[in-house]
């Protein structure tokens, strides 16, 4: 079992811009198309009903908040090949802390939204990252998404969309 993840999705124009970048890069560099998202927590190795129940309780503790996208960057891993950083903020870190408490998981957190998945050379990753032009984008976080934590993006689907208490 791969477990589950808690996602945060951008909304409106910001999400449309991110989706367009993902589609463009996947076509140009032959990568998978996926829904751009920020993973708040995962993998969560509990059964689906329990994850949804705990996420509903978690969502009641979190007020909607704004997130702002930052710099485009790249790393050496497949799922963080090229990404946009999400600027940390007190509400984001509090949401993360509450999620960790709810599921008793303590793991590394680098807030980001991946834009391209691939096993390309570091020079190619850098070139892709430098080619992306995104304006200063922000969005309101108003819900949490429960999704399967699979290594296959085609298996990612929204199992539950849970609005925040706001």
C-alpha cells in the first residue's frame, strides 16, 4: 500500500497557469501530465476512511489562508525535477504542524508545486527551470484534498475534497 496524501491546490487563474506550464513542459520534454499541487503531508499509511475522517477534523482547525508562489527551482529527484517554491508563512506552517499532529507523522517539508517530472540531466533541469516565466501568483487555500499516494500520477484522484472551517 502506498497510502494517501493531503494536497493543497491553487484556485482559478493561478491553477490554470500552473496546469498550462505542466502541459507545455510534459509535451516538450516527454514527461507525464499531472495535476499541479502542493503536498501538505504524505504518505499517510492508514485506511482511506480513517484518513478522510482525520482530515475532516483537521480541516475544522484550519482557517483559509493565502499562499504565494516564489522562485522556480530544480532538484535531483524525479518528482521534484522542476518546481515552483511556495513561500512559507505562519498559516502554512501551522497547517502543516496540525496535519503532522493529526496523523502522527514527522517528515521533511519543502513547500513546492512540481511543474515537471523526469529523470533528466542536471543541466537540462536547470535549463527548463530558467525557461519558465511565471508572474507573482498567489491563491487562497480553502480546502484539503485526500488522494492516493502512488508513484503513478495516473492513479492520483480526489478521494475527498474537504473545505477548511472558514
